C-alpha cells in the first residue's frame, strides 16, 4: 500500500503516473523495449521529449520567446550556470537572501562574478520576505536573483518583484503549484524532484535575448545558447526522468492544470496551518503572508517528543516528516502529488498525538 509521503524531495509522485509508467515500463508502446533503452535521438524518444515540452509550455503559458531546457546537475548546478551565462565581467548581480537556498546560490555566484546582496531577512531569522521597498538594487545589474519558495525555511514570497534588471527565480519547490506570469521573469529554474518528476532532471526557462553571451570558459553543457541550439541534447539527456515528467504534465492537465492545483494546494495549506495555529501544541514561526504553500515546518511544544512523533507518524503511514538536518523540527512538504486526504490524515494524527502528549 502506498503511504502518504511528505518528503521535501525527491518527493511524492502521483500514483496514477507511476502506474502508467509501470504498464509501459518493460515495453513502451509496442516497440519491443523500454523508453530507458531507446536512443535519445530516435523519433520515438524525440516525440516524447517534444510533447513534454509542449505540455509544459501550455501548463505554464510560456511565451514563444522563451527557451525551455531539460538539463542535468540539479538546481545547484544552475547556481553556477546562471552567473556564467548572465553575468559579464564588470557587471554586478543582485541577490535577495531569504534563507539557506538563496545563500547557496549567492555563495556559488560569488565564484564567477560580483554579487550584491540587495536585501536579507536574516535579522528576522528568515521568518519574512524583505519588502521590495527595502531592497538596495544595483543600477544596471545583470540580473536580480530570488528564491520565491525557501524549501527548508518554509518561506514564500507574497509578491512578484518589479525590477529593471531581468528577474531570475529558483522555483524548485513551487513550480507548477500555482499559476505564474512567466513574462515577468528573465529566467526560471527548478530541480525536477519535487513538483515535476524524478531527480536527475532540471528545468531552465529562459528568455531568448538573455542567452548567447556566456563567459568564456563556460562548459558547453552549461551554456544555455549551446543547449538551446541542440534541443538540450548536446549529450545524452536523462531520458527516463524527461519521459516521466511528461507523464506528470499530462496528469496535471487531467487535474485541470495549474489553476486547479493551486485551489487544492491552498485548501491543503489552510487545513494544516489552520490546525497548527489553533493547536496550542504545534507552532510555525513564519509571518502569515509569507508561509509556504508547499513546505510547512513546525515544532512541537516539547522538542523531546520529536522522536516519538516521527516513529508514530511513520507507523501510521505518514512518511518523511523530519525537518531538514540543518534546522531540525518537523516539516511536511505538501506538493501537488500529496492529496488533500493525506494532509487531513496528517492533521488527524497530529490531533491525536497532541491529545496524548499535551
Ligand atoms: N533550490 C531549492 C529551493 C531547493 O529546494 C533545492 C533542493 N532541495 C535546491 C535548490 C537544490 O536542488 P538540487 O538538489 O536539485 O541541486
């Protein structure tokens, strides 16, 4: 039986998608082999790859002047690829620091150019997103980098920043969870292993006019213009992850697309935060307007109860509720593939646990 999986990533995938993959795993569409065994340059695989891109474009309403790249290396490799592609010598890139993932992006970018940390919510222990009025942006910055959803802190922007420089966003843990206006961004990137598909694939959605000026010495595999020119197939792409992500895109379309997902995601978040706030036993420290739709960290009234909470929740079929190793506490990631019933089951468990231990 499949349990409810609250892992932050690799994360739950829709059961219907896994079952479909299972039916076509050993032999894909009567071709005598699995999709994993096919040449990435075969007409069959190219068809799968193109359809995945077309479905993603339609789900996110990606304008025609954006390239969609299916890459490897995780979101972390993009921490380097972004400055290599967009930050020329003599320019400055602005970064907003809202927690652990933006810090990692900042540290990596500093290896390749000049970085200005335009704002930080460190003084507020990363419990809120700095208001845009407080940002100290650089005139003629190469780009402004933000992390709209901090997966570990559970902190989410409640606004799309307005910037003169191209806006670059790490959407790893919020992509496809709610509609966004892609045209407001110069570049969007996301590791697949949360709301897209299996680990091993990374999406980059980039405005055409921003590519083609990579720093000299940029590896070809990290050069957006080279990848775009070669259909993300300079070398062998992660074919199975690409295929499975395509199945997730089809599943999302069947659910009614990203607008329908947002409605369910909002319901899920309301149920969980609503209970935490009135429980008197659990707590979430994030400013209400900046609470993440996808990642809900929480603490127990007594940290000594954490071990028992994890053991008993696992026995109840509620998996992976431990917070990130760097912060501790609990965290429930409630991505698209975690159904409302899963969140309700979690809250029922939390009620009972608080009653026994409160
Ligand atoms: N950015 C964010 C917001 C993340 O949540 C993660 C992974 N948890 C990363 C970047 C790094 O992703 P990857 O492991 O794919 O490099």
